[in-house]
């Protein structure tokens, strides 16, 4: 199944079997992670596969294994993580595994931080993944509760449907696209506490990932000098 096919089917899974993911699928996952396309090739990112016992989280849907994501602390790091690991989210669901981004919680084992810290990386976020104990896919695109296309862009552009369907923290959909000839300038909400601002940028990266997997042959991401938008931060510009 193609990753783009998953966009209209995926959903966050919050009930899982207790069975760990098979070694064969873990090998598939590691191979996919190694081949993912970054938004910024110069930002180092690392994923650590950790056991549930090494996770501190308020959520009950922590799976037997969790992916902890670490990154260099650079401009663009949050959107880069969202862009990379939403590709993984779609891949995991394409091979029959449920997923859920864990915005609250962190690894509890010092050794995990020490391993990442040796590379100068900082913890960003975790992703649960495993065998679902509930429906893995949505029955219809009408099951999504999302803003209208006209609410996420200055023009209701059908090409932005994959971004419209992207998941986000608290389903906030903090992104906004502005058309400029062949380019789409992407902004995200920059209000609230620092953690919310960072998650908004990660969410913007997730939306970009959906545009990328839907337009792999034509997707180009750039940074431009663009007009400021009150209450928003500029993420970048795309051609699809």
C-alpha cells in the first residue's frame, strides 16, 4: 500500500494489544527510518526504540515499544521532526500497525538520554506503535473532523486536501497556506507557551509530510523572504 493511500484512512490508535511488534517488522521499521526524506538534511535526528518500562507518560496508550525521537536544537528542528516521522506514521499504518504521537511524556531512563546526548541531541517527542486493539483505519474520509480548505489557506485549493487531513496536537490544525504564483507559503500559529509553539511547528511539519507523500515527484521545499503574518510564524514555501 502506498503511503499516500494512508492519508484518507489513518487515525490515531489508543488501544493496543500487549504483544510486542515482531522482529521482522522491527527490521522493516529500521530500514524505513534510514531511508526517510528530511526537510532539512543538515539537522541530525535520531530515533531510539525503547521499552514501555523506560517511558514516563500520563497516557494509558503507551505501547510495549515506543519510538523516542531526538534532534539537534536548530532552527527548523521541530518541523523537520514532524516531516520525517509523519512519513513513519503513515508507513507503520500501511503495514498494519497502529500509531499515536505522544506529546506529553518522555523517556524515564537516564541511559537513553545519555546515549542521545553523546551526539548533542535533545529529546523532542515519542510515538507509540503496535498491534491495534481497535479499528486501525477510518471507514470514510467523512470520519475526519477537520477545518474546511478555505480555513487553512487564502484560497480553497483542492491540492491541500492531504494537509487538511493531517493530524495535529489537540486537532488544532495550526497551519495556514498563502498562494504566491506556483509557491505556497506555509505559516503556523505562534501563540501560547513555548511548548505549544514548538508543537505547532512540529504539526506544520506533519502537514508538509502529507503534501510530500502525495507529490513525491514534484515536491520542493524552500525558504523565502515573505510578508509577516500577525500571530503566525513562517515555516517555509513549497511547490507541489
